[in-house]
C-alpha cells in the first residue's frame, strides 16, 4: 500500500477531513491531497506532525507501507 493510501485510510478511520488535517498541520488542503494521491511526499518533520495530529505513531503510519516492500 502506498503512503498516500495509508494516510487516507488512517485519516478517515479517525474521522478527520482533509481540510481539518490541513489546518492542524498548517498546510493547504491541496498539500494533503497531493500526499494522498502520491504526487508528493511529506518531510520527516511533517511525518512527526501527521502522527501527532492523528494520534498515531510514525511506525503505525509507515507499517503498512513496509509490509509491501517485505513481500
């Protein structure tokens, strides 16, 4: 699963809209959309902020991505 798909899944599981997440992270809604559509990737610092905003660890956020590479 791509990072964008995982981000979208985790965001929806927590009932957070793209707009709400963008406001929490001080980025535009378009930035969130770009991440979720795999047009861009967030920086490591932003990964930490995403984890904090969604109340999940970076490991949890990236776990499903690493499973694809292990197969």
